């Protein structure tokens, strides 16, 4: 079985989605208590725009990821493709517009696609007692992750994402904006890692 795969989506794939990709990977690695959380979870990203394809992470984003014990090594921006969506168990977009882009590309992905802030907002209401047992094994993380996504989708119901769920685009802005956006990313990625591996 493939690891539980989380796809992070923003516009250029050089700031928000790479920060989310690497900060979630770091959170899972630390929760797993080993040097490599990769077999347990696959955290990847892509951009809807595509004009930065092949570029490294934006320097302020890369510095911030490193400062938070993550790594920016071997990162190259990618344009979002349908097969990336097909491979993902959970898709987290930076904004509602990017949610719409993903769902237009793959309508069948709607139930596992969320604006990152929306997912984080609903995550706290998940009934943890109804989830499969937590174990640091790929199959257990996959089963628990899938159940978390289903539970959050049920909590969402017909409620749309709220404007406050969107992540501001920090590109071209100061370190303070990057710090705030990273804090907002971790408001979702850290609780998700904690729920996957309590």
C-alpha cells in the first residue's frame, strides 16, 4: 500500500504549498520519533499557475522552513496535473479559488479537497474515538488518515469555506508575513500530524 498522500496546492508552488509540504513532513517525522517519516506519509505540492515550474523554493520560505526544523533540499516547483490529484488521499489548497481549480480538474476529488484553513478549523471536531487505531505503520496511518478525511468531509457538510480560511500569498512581502502564513499553516499541519500519530 502507498503511504497516505497529502497534496498541498497554491498558485506558484514556491511559497505557501512548499512550506505546507515540508512543515507537515517535519511534523510527522517528529511524531514518528525517527529520522524518516516518509514511509508513513507522503507530503507533496504543486501550483495551479505553473510559471515557476522547476524553480527552487522562494528564499524567504526556504529560510523559514529551515528555521522550523524542516528542509528545503531537493525541492522543485511543479505545475498541478490531474494525476497528482488522483494519487492524493487529501488535497489542501491555500485558497478557495484553488479548491475550485482542483475540483474543476477532478470533480471526484471534491470530498477529499479542502482549503487548508477550513480543514484545520474542522479537524478539532473530529470524534477521535471513532477513528481506526493509531500505530506508526504505513497501513495504520493510511487507514486513520482516510478516516480523518471522511470525518472532516462530513463535518463540512454543505458549509462552504470561509474567507478567513484562505492563506495570504506572502510572495514579495516581508518576513513578518511569511512568519504569519507559516503559523497559519502549522495551525493545521501540526494537529493533523498529532491526530495521525497521537
